[in-house]
């Protein structure tokens, strides 16, 4: 099959071909181009993962410090590194122990209250509702609540000189040299 490679268009050449030209290529060429495209996508994915890992290593401690300064364990923080604004996101993923929630639902029912005021039928608890509950109810549910974090992400934006000057994050936590 390698004998077909010199006679077929490359992925770069394919970008400039009309679809009518592509559909008349020999099936073997299409198969090889498809394989090349999949390999290119996988290589790009590996490269993107490598870059994301490097960015995470560079900014992880600053993001942790910024969240600490803001009094939060998860969520979004912003800081600058020179002309680049870094937006570091660490999503919160809350899970609930289904067995414990079922037992709590029964206790609420036995106590004469309607458990659906506190629980969804699938034994999921809205994080917003949980935060609004009275302390005694939250304390009862606390052992069933499991908080995990999602995958952190970082978005870098090169700022204009004006945006840098006017940014409320200018100089926050310093720059990495």
C-alpha cells in the first residue's frame, strides 16, 4: 500500500481541493487520507494535552494561592502574568451517598415532613438548595455529601497595553520570570 503514497494528495493539498475532486479519488487514497487525518487529530490532541499540562504546572500554585486569598476552594480566579491574563477554573463536582440520602429521606418522612422539600426523587441534592438549608439540616446531610473537583482549566489571553493598565488584576500575585 505504500506504493500508493507518492501518487496521492497530501492532507495539505486536500485542503485546497474541491469536494468534487476529493470524491473521485481512488478508495485507497481516501482510506490513507482518512488514516492520516485521524493520526493528525491524535497528534494534535497529544500536543494540546502536553501544552495544557505545562500551563497547569506553571500556574497551579498561583491559582491555589488566588483561590485561598479569595476564600474559596473551587471556582474561577484571574491573575496576570506579564501581558497575559490567566483565568484558572477548578469546577466543583458534588456527589451524594445514595444510601445515606435514602435513610435521611425516611427519617424526614418519619418526622412528619415531606422529604421532597429537601431531596430530589433520584436522591440528588441541589448544591444551591443545600447552601440555603438551615444549619441543622445541612449537618444531617453532611455525611452523605462528597465534594470532588473537576479537571482544572486555564485560559490565557494576551492583553493590549490599555487592557493591562486598566485591569483590576494588574500585578496580582506578581509575574513568573
